[in-house]
C-alpha cells in the first residue's frame, strides 16, 4: 500500500484502539459554525447487516477502502497451516481494575496500564478486550460460540490481537464472570470491575499466528494476529449474556490469499 495509505490506516487503527472511532454523533453540541473550528469529520456509521453491512464497508467512507481493497484481511478460516516454533507470546498480565465501554458494536473492558504482551523483541501494551458472537475466525471450518479479542499496541503503533475461542460447557467460568457481567453496560453508560487478566487465557498458550487486519472499519492491515488453539469454556448462560449485548457482530470470513498461518508448537 502507499505511504499515505499506510499512514491513514495506522492513524485509523490508533483511533480505533482508543475507542475514538464510533457511530455516535456528538449530539447536543450545536454551536454556531463561526465560533469554533470545524471538528474533524466523523467516521461513517457502519453495521453488521443491511446497507451499511460488511459487503458495503469499503464504500461507506474513503477511510474504509481497505475493507474492500485489502489483501490481508481478517477474519480467516484457519486451515492451511505450517507448524513451526516461532516466537512465543509472553503474557505479562496481572489482575486489576478495568472500565467498560459499550461502543455500539461490542463492549470493551479497558484495563489500567501495565498489562503487556511480549513477542520476540517487541513489547505490546494491552489496550482493551472485547467480544464477538459468534466467533469471527474459524478453525478448520468450525466457528465457535464467541471469540474474545485482546487488543495490544506497541510503542511504534503496531497492533497485536490475541483471539480466544469460546465454547459452551456445564459450569460458569468464574474468571470470566466480571467481564461477562460488564457487557450489560449500556451505550454511554459507565461501569468498572476487577478482572483477573491472566486467568482469562487458556492454560497453554499455543497460537496460530498470521498477519491480518482489524475486523471492523477502517480494516487497517499490518495487525499481528495470534489465535489460541485451545478454546475457553463458558456456561451457556454466560454465552447468552454476551449474545444479549451483541449478537451477529462478526465480520464474514475473508480470503486468506497467499498468507501463511503458522501454528506455534512450543508449549510452556
Ligand atoms: Zn474484535
């Protein structure tokens, strides 16, 4: 992609991480145009179905062009994978407070600073956790009931997202309960909870790794994806609670193209 395009994509990614891109228009701020400088044009509204759905994202806003023109988009069906011992993601997570943000597409838990993900030489900081129902990725053609995305950003602005598949089991998952409860936070509402971040991950951190994109507009590429091989179990009641907040907030599968998906075989 062109340099300008890359910069725009990166800016979009940063804004998205910070939760600045959304559908909410700043209502109630009627100010005479001559009194203040014009605010930046708000990003175009988008949805998961209908005329502003995924097939149309690329046409809704010039900033969303990668949603239709991109060649390394997410999600994908993870099938053609090579096995290799690549850099393990090392989680420097600890329990702490998080604030909930309902952005009209999902509900984010935004932690206090200090949770890190290190891959090779690169240190990323955990920015937010959010969910999709059903899962966005498929593994060998199979989608899960839900998928959790732990979104990280490096100091240089590179995004790394860890995906965790959610499947239904008999018992409620107590580690996940504070997040599940927080997803009832209404749009514009405020809530916070203590989240035991390391307890949210599967026991083994074996990941499928590939380079992809944001799964929401502006669909910025250059995102380092790590999808956990092992799913985490929530009770059906907990999964229903996620779906009660947002259901169908999953982008359709995208072409894998000539990308490699590597299964990191090293266990720890
Ligand atoms: Zn996501």
